[in-house]
C-alpha cells in the first residue's frame, strides 16, 4: 500500500515564504514524476509544478520565478519552496506522484490528503 503525506502548510503574510513537503511510503518499487497541484475555493484543481525522476521541472506561469520544486529520491520526498507568496496563492495544495508498487510493478497515480496554504495579512 502506497501513501503520500504532505506537511508544511499554514498561514503566512503576503510576501512571505513556506516550504511544503510530501513523503511517499509503502510498498514502492519506483517513483516517476512527482508534482504539486492546488485547488482554491470554487476553482478547478490546477497543476502548480512537476518534476521528473531525472530532475526536469515545469511550472505554472503564475508561480514561475517564485516557487521551486525539488525532490530527494533517496527519501522518496518532493518539496515545494514557495516565496513571495500572494493572496491568490491561497488554496489547498495536493501532492501527487506516479508510483509503481512492488505488488504490481505497474505505475499508478497517487495523491496526498492536501495541506491548506493561506496567504493573508
């Protein structure tokens, strides 16, 4: 059984920073791409940033230059460093990963439970 557990959300003032973490655990054979999505109230979930197993990254235009995604393959963990936060960044942030389990050796899409990020003065 594979799980993703996020941490690091909270309340921050505009212009502040937060770092989100997401650790994958369980019966893992391999982890391919990992990423962060977010969903604001009454809006659709959107991709924020993604990173391949080789370290290639892509970002939503709205966060380029402010957010940085990284991963520690030895720890099965992905991070999202968020700087210069704006009220428009307020949302529930979800980690997801393409993981092949030891049981099936086939890739599947896994999601964390979400962590709230609120940017407000």
